[in-house]
């Protein structure tokens, strides 16, 4: 098994689902599939993919609405690309390919739906080093066969390095969406596995472990068994933490805590910046304060970027005194460090101190920034010369 999880910052997930149809039976559980799977993927104790890197496409009406977000994610991803589809899977009498239903699709008319080979083409064009396709729909096993390494023409056309396809049902059987259930059968079992983990399983879950466990659990319930196809040992890639696996004694628990804290910090900072870009500065303020209140943020050294962002927001809102207090805390944390973040803190703190008339303190801060920029015994410009 590859012992490294996907890098959340350079990974992308696109979750597509159809719960409402014009000519086909509605599938209410699919809407909850999308929401809950997105939440699970973003959970730092499972995968930790940032919200900004996880896209939901619900009830697409046209091919562009279906494939456009996939193409954008495929282009942006560098580590892992995950594409999930849940909805009606259709067959065409003249074509063995899988067809994924759009809002206006009609049974038996492949031209009214999204052919799987179009999705396959977009996925294979991604520069990312690992690609995962999860299909929770009727006849989804056809896609697994297409991605496999058989002698059929479809298989030869579909060869993609690092590709892994997990399908909810064989190519000739329907998937299940029981009436009254919160989730479809396959996705419900997948969510249970991600949330609860695999008792006595490995610390990190690879694709093959997920597949084999799902197969055993669904078989035991007399439900359709999933299918999969993989290439280049992509099934050995770790994709999630095993929540049923207690961290070993020693430093592993501390490492996991740091990873969780880092994920929370990164997500909060990105959300705050997005809100500022949307001119919702006041909404960003409590988010950054909440991030700084998380245990371990200061110890992990992730707080400086947050404090700089918070100080900028406070300055915009005319709370200069509070902004100075935030930057003074940051200055105390980086005082003994060397690097661009030290200079950034010093410059912003000095500017605010000047604004409130504390020129002497501003000079002291700038002098420290100059010492950091010109270490050693070399002469450097005086603080007054930098004004």
C-alpha cells in the first residue's frame, strides 16, 4: 500500500448526482448522497479535501453542466482526481457503453444521456497522477469493464495510468435506491465505511481494501456486489484514514492532531479570503477568530498567516488598536525567526503604529525587520532611512 494520503491542496473531487428527472423515476436519496459524501471527503479525520476543492453538481440538464466542472477539476488537480456519479444508469440497444442520465434523459435513448466514454476522455486527460471514478448507478459495471485490461476495443481505448473505477453493480444489474432510505444502498455502505472505518484494519485505507470490504458487506446483506477495475496498482493507493484504527502510542497521535489543525487552519483562511473577495468582510472576522481559538494552532506555527489576515480585516473595519494587538502577538511569535513572514509582520505592524502616532515603536519594529533582512555583521540601513 502507498502510505501517503492524497495532498488535499492539489486534489479535486467532483460529485455529480441526479435526484429529479422529467421522464424517469425520481431518486430522492441521491441528493443526500452528494451532501454527505462531500462532508465525509472534507472531514480532516477522513480525507481533508478543502471545501473549495470539492464540487457538487446536482441534476445536470446538459452535457456541459455535467462535464464542465469535471474538466475544470481535471485540469487543476495534480495529486488526485475523484469523480463520483449517482443517479440513473441507462442502456442503449445499439451500444454497450454505460449512459448516465441527465434531467431530460429517456430510457433506451442513449443520445439523450451522457455517454460514459466522454467522462472517461476528460478523466484520462488530467495531468494528475491518480484518478478515481466512483459510479453508483444501474449497469455501472459496464464502465468498470471498459476501464479494465481485457481484449475488447473499449478496454484498449480506456487505458489510463493510475485509473481506478469502483462501480455499484455488475454491467447487467441495477443498483438499488430503496424507497424511504436516506441513501442509495451502495453509497450508504460507502459512507458507513468512511465514517466508521474498518475494525482491525490498517491505519490508512487503500482503494482495494475499500472495495473488498464493501463487497463483503453488501454480499452479506444480499445486495448487488460492486465491481472494480484498476491499472498500474492504483488499487494500492491510500485514500482515507481508518477511523476505526486507534493511533499507535507515541508520536502518531500528535502527528494526526497537527494534520487536523493544519486542515482547519487552511480551510478557515481560504474561506475568510473568499468572503473578503465577495465584500463580506464582517462575515470573515468570526471565522478567523474561531481558527485562532483552535488548540494547537499556535504550537503548529500556522497562526501567522491567520493573524496577518485578521489584522488586515480589523484595519479595514477601522479597528486599528485591535489590529495592532493581533500583530504584536504575531511579532512576539516570530521575533526569533528568520524569513519573509517576519518581515511581513514587521512591515504591517510598523505601518499601523505610525498611523496611531507611535513612531518610536514603529522604528524599533522596522529595525528588527532590517536585522532579519541583513543578518550577520554586515552594515544595514538605519530604521530612519527606510521611512
